[in-house]
């Protein structure tokens, strides 16, 4: 243990670069060929497979695994990409333990599902390594579609539209495309610049132009797009962050977990990222876990996740929660932030109130606890940026869509985290983008959809 | 503890597990290791005529097929008989027999189909003190092109002739090893019996090409871009071997002829099955070539424990016990009616039973009940074929249950008869014996 780890306050370089490199290495090293074959052999090739049904993009999982087992790995990749063009990223970030792998009959039989995510990565990695392209553009239709947001929903939508021969322009507010794939996922889940590599691989089909630094509501409006394009797809994600509603949350040392995660993804030198000695992360979802685990990996001595409800209610999957605890993160339940404690404007701790459920409603119990901290990350959920509503009907603070992704406004579709009724998963965003593309295609080509 | 000692045509060994004539028994070094590991006997790798020994290919000699996790299921080889000097082999055999007097040492032989050739080799083998000889009429590759091995084994007259020569020229027991590369195994066995053989051993390896390299288009194993068929062995051949053993065991013409069972034996259970079908002992090769000699420990303890549990104190108490249960199809009881039954507590809902039945059989397994994923046999469609049992990944989840006499078979609407009735008397059989006309 180096001395830097004991530094009070917020500091960079708590761990030597060699240790940081180790800590932020690929969480799941890829399967080698033999491992993949052995794992593929475990698949029972179920009829009407539960795993396929559990996949939001409905990948034909038994088929792609069988293709792997016969050495037809590119065939497997095509089976995956047919349904989910971001199958590579989903293989890395999907909470498979609550999707395909949860319902794997091997889970029921022996508590050990087939490692579907790992196998999907094996196949998609190989296809990308060889730059095997499976899709071509249909004859040019002359139709032009604007996609707002270059995240998973927007990319999936653009790709599918391009296969149908449409021209797509994607607008994104950030400097890099990819959305949460590029900015919002823990570094150890997607190493070696995978998000950008995948973007290049997917857009290689052609017909997709990406305009960066173009923000909806600032640089253009949906009305502008409607005038210039035949259809519009909105996949802007959730740009706003919920407030803590605790006294003193403006203090120095209180930060948004999503910004911390983005900084980690964008840095080329982890030893320059500052982190406190004692960290509190407020929240119970994947973002809370990603922030807490990475704080620990950067060298924070104590990291505590405080969640205002119980273990059962946490949005983070069982696997994610276990990952956090094995990395040394302490997860505490039934605690809600009350007051940020400061000295000279800097965070020194957090006062929390114990909570309980009373008649189905969460209530503070009046008892409090105080935890020392020099950095507090807020991970209590994101919300739709108010500039993004643009006259679209909302429900529960998100854009209202029908089953085909149609919004309340004619000619505008939406998908991904910004629409109501989703589950904030990459894979769901991909499914929604893809399906909206089919609906757009149908509408533009005169089919009734 | 059960007594595993074996007396096969007068050759005694501490257990019935012998090593087949093959690479594992080519040298004193290997055989010593095998005996130390506990093997009851060996068939020394086939000796040929005195003179310059045969030569082997110097490329790959073996090919294989695998199951999941690269478990070897079947292997083939293009190796010939021993490529060591006859005198070296004889010297080693003599020493081994001296060092291991309680183990069986039988010498496999293959010389040209001329009486003089056999007359020449038999005395020098007998002089080693070996317990017996095994006539290699089985190898399907290489030597068969020179008129030996399976080229002899495929002609019953030759088998009888050579067996007779051997019986006339040695006092050692003569075991005739049969090739499975024939249409009816009973004919070569009968020929061996007529020639005076003390026993037959089977099966030798099966003509085979294990795979084709799809880049070079050469069969495997590939020798400089070409391959020839080789002898197939290992777990994959066991069902073929079991049937051939049973055919000989229940043939009235060879009744009582001792059999040494060979073919994919890997565990004590395989061995017990061969013995139940009439093998007085068994020979193993591929399993030791895959896992080494140590597996005999499992075979000894497994067979012994099974015998203890079943109350057998010596192996002759169960050898041949399954033979009377082997029947011709026409005598099977057509009134025995079974239905598949799925144990819902064990079912993991993979649906393989359903799709196998739906796509390829009798549409007798539903995939849904009350809108839920649910697999259940429909007795009014089930013909009792057993396919669902075989494709189910969970042992004992699906079982075949016989209908009791008196109940109605929902498929046919007929009452299940309690009496035995077979095809020979079935009304649909044009050749069935008809009731005499009134």
C-alpha cells in the first residue's frame, strides 16, 4: 500500500499506474476458443427457447450458440447482429443474470446457466476483429431521416434505416458519438475503446452521417428537423440528473455519478482522476454501483453506497451488487440523505436518516446516522432534459410512444431511455431503435404500420 | 468382497480385465506398467513372421471423433502389427511371463495363410511360456492388403483352416479374433468353432474414415495429403460389438464357445454388460490409450462393488445372464404397451421432447397448458417410442410406463391384453399361422 492512499480529501494518484491498469482491466476476460466450445456444448438448444424470449432484442440464442459449437462463428455473429446490431456492447453490459441467463433451463436444472453473454461476446468479437460485414444497403430510397442522439437507440435505428436504403443524419450534443455506451458505462466493462470501435463497425454500412456538438433545443428544434427530413427519431436519453434534496448539496465534493463515470471513460490517464479517501454514493441502481466500484478501484479507502430502500428494491442486479461487495464497497440500506456536512465549503460527511416502509410508503424514522466523507456521488436517477420535450406528450416525465415508437407528433418517433415504459437498458434501447426504424420505413414506403 | 478371478479357456488371471492386442501391449515396458497398475492379462501386440519387421507410417497413425468438451468417443488407427524384431518380442514375453506368473499373457499372431508359416511361429511362441495365442483375423487396414488380418477373417473357410493348423501344431489354447467387417458374425464364429478354436474374441476394429480435412480434402489421419481407411474403436463401437457378441452367444451352433469381449469397453459397467451377454472376460484398448492404465482400478472396484450389491460371489454367476433375454424382433410382445411420462418436478422446460416428437415423431407432447410453457405427454397420441426419454437432458425426468392389462390404451381405444402375443401370430402378418378353417 502506497502512502498516497492515506491522503485526506480529494486527490489523484492514490494508486500506482500499474495497479490502476490492473484494477481497470476487462472485468470478464474473453473466452478462448476451447472455453467457448465447452460452454457452447452446454446449451440444450431448447425449443421456443426461454432465453430468446427474455432478450429484449429477441436474439436467436440457441441458434447462435449452436453455430459457435460447430465452428461457424461468423454465422453466429450474423444471427446476433440480425436482431441486435450492438450485440457486442450488449454482450458486455447486459445484466444477463436478469435476462437470458436468468431463464436458461440450465439455471433451473443446476443453478448454472449457459454463459450466453460471454458466448455472444466471443462471436461478435471475432466478427469485428475480422471486420466481417453482414449487411448491405438496399437501393437508395431518396428518403432522409434525422436521428437525434447517437446512443444505442439512435445507432440501432440509423443502422436499420440504412439497410433499407434510407439516408440518415445523426445529431449528438457531445464531442463523441455513442451516448451512454461511450460515456455512461463502467470502464472495466468496455475496455480498449470498444464503444468507438463498435460505432465504426456498425456505421461502415454507409448512409449514416454523424453531426457532433449539435444539441436539440440549443442548436436546432424538432420543427427544424421536421422541415428538412422525411422522418425524425428521438433517442436523446436522460440528460438531466435528479437533485438530492438534501441540505448543502452544493458543497464542493458533491458530484453527479454520471459525470464521474464519464470522466473515467474519457481519460487517458487514470492516475489523474481525483477521488476522495472516503466516498458515499447515494442511489441503488447500476450507476451507483459503477461509481462506487470505480471509486474503490481508484484507491478510495472507504466506499459506502447508501440506498433509501431495501436490498430487494435495488435496481442494480444481484450480480452487480455482489461485484460491489467483493470489490470492498459497503452497501447500506434504508438510509436517505438529509444534510451534507461541510467545513470551509468542503464536504466532511453526510447526515442520513433511517427509513422504513409504512403502509407501502417510504418514511423517515427520525433517527439519523452520520458518515464521514470527503466526496459524495449522486446516483439517484436521471430525467429527461426539459429542452428535449419539444412539444411531445410526456408520461411520467418521459416521452410517450406507442408500440412502434411513434410519439404524439406526426413523423416523429422516439426510443431508448427517453421514452416511457422502458427499463433503462442498452439492449432495450437497441430494440426500440430498431423497431422504430421498421415503423419509419413502413410509413415512408407507404405500408400501414 | 466378490471374487474377480478369471479362468478363461484354462488361462487364469486375477481379474477379467485384459488389455487387447494393440500399442499398449507392444513392449515389456508397457506391459510391466500395466501389470503394476493391476491389469489381469494382456494380449501381446501381434507378432508376424521372423525376418525384417513390418514398417509403420511415420505420420499420424490415429484419428478421432469427439463429443462435448473434446471427450474422445471414437478413434481409428492405421498402425500395423509389431514393427519390432520377433526375437526381441519373444525374449520380452518370456521375461514378463516369468516376472508375472499370475497374469495372463496371450500372444497375438498374424502370419501368411500358409501352414508352414504357422508351423514355424507356434513353437517359438510356446517356448516363451505364454498362456495362449490369439489369431489376428481382424485388422482391416494394411495387413489385409497382404492377405492377412481381416482378409482371412472375412472368409470362414480360411478361418477354419488356419485354426485347425494351429490346433494341430500347438498345445496352447487358441483364441480366434474376429473382424466385424462382415455381414453376419455368426459365420466366422462357426468356422472358428469348427476348426477347433478354444474361444473367439471380438470385435476387432471397423473399417472407417473418421473425418475429412476440409482444407486439404484429405481423410484423417492424413499422411502427406492422403489417408486410407483405418480401424475404428472406442466407446462409439460398443453397441456394434455388444450385438455381435450376443449373436454368437445365442447361436445354437456355437453354444458354449467361450467369448472374450472387446469393443469400446471403458468402465466396469461396460465390462459387466459384455460379460452379461456371454463374454467370459473382456479386453480393453482405447480407454487406456485415452486415460492410461490406472482406469483398471475403477473397473476392479466398480465390478466388485456391483457384484457385492447384487450378491454375486464369482463372475461366472452372471456371465451370459442376458443371453436368454436377447430375442428376434418377431418374438417381442406386441401386447406390451408403454407411454412416456414426464415428471413435472424434474422437468426444466427445455422443450426438446416436444420438438423431437412434434417434428419427427407422433405429435404426442404438448408445449403449452393454460397459456403457460408446459410439457406433457398426450397418451392418445403416444406410441411409446422412447425418443423423448433419449433427448431429455435430465436423467429419469421422462420414463416409460407400461400400461396394466385391463386398462384402455387411449391411442387405440383397445383394452390392454395380459397375454403375450407376437408378430408370428398377428392378424396383419400375411405369413402368420391362421386358425384352421372350420
